[in-house]
C-alpha cells in the first residue's frame, strides 16, 4: 500500500503540494469515487485511479534507451555539467532514474537509464559477463599484435590487468584505424586507457551494444525512448555471453 499523493507525484502529475490542490478541486477519483484525502493509501495495482477523468497507468519501473551525446555526463547530478537526467522529460525524471554504468563525458552512444536497481546490478557486475560493444576511431595503425594484446588482457597505467577483450579491425593504415572493441568491464576511461597502453589514442568512441540491447540508430543524439517489451525481456533474461 502506498500514499496516493506519492504515487501521483512519482508518475509526474506534480509536486505533493500541487496534487493536494488537485484533490481539493475534485480532480482525483479512486474506484469511481472523488477523494480529497491526499494521505489515502491504496494498492496501485488493484485500484483504478483517474486524474481529470484520465485513468493512470501505474508502473514501478521505467527503462529508457538514450543515444547519449558528447559533453553530457552519465550521472544523476553534477555541479558543473549537464547530466543525462537533465535531458529527460518530467514524466520520466519523476521516477528518479539513474544511468546503468557510465559513458565518459566525451563518449556517445547507447546508455540505459532506469530506476530498477536489480537490473542495474545484473548489467554492471563483472560476474555476469555482460558484453559492451564500442565503435572506436584510433589515431594510429592497429594490427594483429594489438588484437592479441586485447585477448591476453591489457595492463593499464595503474597496473590493473583488464579481463580479456575482443578487438576487431574494420580498417587500418598509418593514418588511423576504425575498430570494434568488446569489453565486459566498465573501468574509468577503460577503452581509451587500453589503447594508450599500446601507444595509441582513441579520437572517437561510441557504444553501440550492451548485452542484448542494441542502440536504435534512429535516435538522434540527446534523445531517448522507452524499451520495447522484447528488448526488456531479452535484457532481463540474457544469458552469459
């Protein structure tokens, strides 16, 4: 059982104060009866609630796929920079969601945003071995030796040895390379630091897949959409890859 005003607030219908005013005006119905007690507790799964004649669609969790742009930080709050949460509409921000894992400020691409802590843990914990696929542009030539180094596990500048990773070359010459990188961790600036350990620099980085979830290329940078039922089911039931 939850307070009615808390439920409506979480669904983006306004602040507690605004909802209290709406109820005093007779705009809220519970099972066909106008209610004015904002502290009323109900079971949102079994109760029909209407606001201004519209039946509310109660849900506990939201799942959003964002095409994160460069220059925005993967955090719920930042004193200096715009965050991915700042890009959300009120109806979604009201759920107090958070980014699953992180993308560096200058990295773009697939970012999952949710308020489902259990799914967040499953997708970010190393023990679940969730693949994260990136497209990267490198300032130097990438060759078979680099592929082997990734397979063995790159040692970073702080002596941390990364788990074995997969490096695929799309194109490569002395002027630069295009590659795919698949990792199962999420260390700070990990992909960039892995290449730096090989005396190469990442000049562009974009995440295109996380587990079974693939970036919707129709999403413009900075925009998002809710996951489809199939996408969510695949994420929750993903197998170790």
